[in-house]
């Protein structure tokens, strides 16, 4: 079953074009790492903008929410990577999860009403 899941993931990665220039697992992992760094930088930028709109109480709530989200992200993606534990897909699956979950969080941060949501 793990082999089938790994095969399905590998085919979906290739078909999606996410790693169309990557030829080896190392290149795919490097590409995923770079994409995660970009996604994280964008989320951090949006998070800082959201903090600027907050009063002191709102800043504290946002900080607590962000710290809880980081724990969620780490545990969620660790679990996703563990599906392929012991295989070369484990790290790639975890990295891809980090990219997607971080992009989702960025979208949530963007969705907040800049004037009222964190007050």
C-alpha cells in the first residue's frame, strides 16, 4: 500500500509540473525547500502587516494564534511525511505539505479585515 501511495504521489508531482526541471530526488527536495522558503517569507510579510493593524490585545491574540499554527503545521506535515517513513519520499512529502499549509495560512491572514479582525 505504501508503494502504491508513493507511486501516486510521485506521478502527481510529475504531472503537476511542480518539479518539471528537477530530475533527481535531491533536486526535487532542493526545489521544494526553495519553494517553502518563498512561501514562508510571504506569510511572514503578511503576518507583519496584520500585526500593524492590531491594538496591543490584538497583537497578543495574533501571536498566540500564529504560535499555535506553527505547532499545527509542524505536526501535520510530520505526520504526512511519516506515511513514507524510511523511504526517499518522506522528506519530499513533508516539504510539500509545509508549502501548501503555509500558503493556506497566508491566505487566512490576508482574509482578515485589516481594521477589525485582531482588535
